[in-house]
């Protein structure tokens, strides 16, 4: 009887371990999703800043060309 109880407990440990492993994987995936979302936000902000600087540079180039043509 003792061996059958021990076997039963060992068989129950496998699904419990698998469930715990899955919970760890799921938690890690959720953390990765949050990190990816943060990275996307940062990249979008940087993209906007690059666009703004590109527009400023273009305006300065136009103004410089205009001043050179007047001089």
C-alpha cells in the first residue's frame, strides 16, 4: 500500500511541476510584453523627435539658401 501511495504522489507531482513551470513561463511572457510595449513607446517618442529635428534642419537649410541668394 505504501508503494502505491508513493507512486500516486509522484504521479501528482509531475502535473504540479508542469503547472508551476507554465506559470513561470506565462509570467515571463507578460514581462516581455510589458518591456516590448515600453520599447515601442520610447521608439515612437524618438521617431517624433527625429522628425521634429529634421523639420528644423530643413527650415534652416531653406533660410540659409535664401540668405545666400540675397548676399
